[in-house]
């Protein structure tokens, strides 16, 4: 059973508007969450992360919100730009104290930002 | 600084053939990983290594072997390729610190006929 779920395979947004990508998880032991961005024919690149002791983390146009009671996190991109068009993967770990390959990835959401 | 590199970028194999995928990183990272990505799926961990000379199984290790003889290199081997191993393979590394992000290579697209 999927421990990290991204229920929207795709999302289309107008340039300048907000993009909201959602992620749900089932494992209450997860204590660290990351978002990766992937362009075609390239490897994923790290975007932003949040630990379970926080409910919000912001980096420029990107903000991640964590709702532990709902086991839900979301990535907000504002304003959205055409260069943000990519596949976004949500990932979770239960080993924040030491990375040991415990990243569990969602299936990804393809974001298209239209000019 | 090349980051994480993977060789080859593309490969076509026949069922039963063997091959080795090479991953190299120049960031002096302790931890290295091999993932596969299939259409409509997230990345799934095959094997990983927490240091030179060590390896461990991930979520989908069957049909693969790995070796980490040097800190900067992580090899993924397919002894007898099967069509089910057709996938895009990604290597990643990280310094092994709390909350450290993983750095990914560009991927190897493998097709097994």
C-alpha cells in the first residue's frame, strides 16, 4: 500500500497564479518531508523540505505546509512561472536523524504553467 | 564539480544479458543510492550504501546486485536482465547528515527486449 500519495497526476495553472500541489501520507513515523522537481530527461532536484516539528517552511516563491493531524502536506508556488512546469515528487523519511535511504516517494504531479 | 554522473545514458539489452551501471559522485558523500522509476510511479529504492564497502537492500532489490569498492563509485549490476527491468535508473548521493537532501544523477534509460 502506498505510504505517500499524490492523488493529482497533473495540474494546470496560469502564469502568475498560485500552484498548490498536495501530498498525503499514512505512516505516522515519518518525520521529514521533501519536495523534488523533475524536468524531462533529467534527475530530480531538491526543492524544499520540512521537518515534523514545523508546520511551514518558506523559500522564495515556494512554501511547504505540513498538517500532521491530517497527515497532509502541500507545496505552494506563487507566483507560478512557465519554468516551473515539471513533475513534482513528494517524499517522506522516518529517519531525520540520519539519511539511510528511507525516502519514500509519491508518484508525482505534473505541473503545467501556461503563459 | 560534476555532481552525480551516470554511465551509460541509454542501453538496450536482450533478455538474459548482463550489464553494469556506473554511478560516480565528486562531492565526497558517504551515502549513495540506486532507484528505478517506472511510468506513473514514483522512485523506488533498489539498493543503497552508507559507506565504502557497505551495501543494503531497498524496497525492490530482486534481480540486482551492487558494489561500493570506492567511496565515489556505486555500481548496479543486472546479472540476467528481464523485460520487467526496463526502467529509468537514477543514482543519488548525500552526505549522510540529518535532513540532508539527496543529489540525483541524470538517469540511465534501460530497455530489455
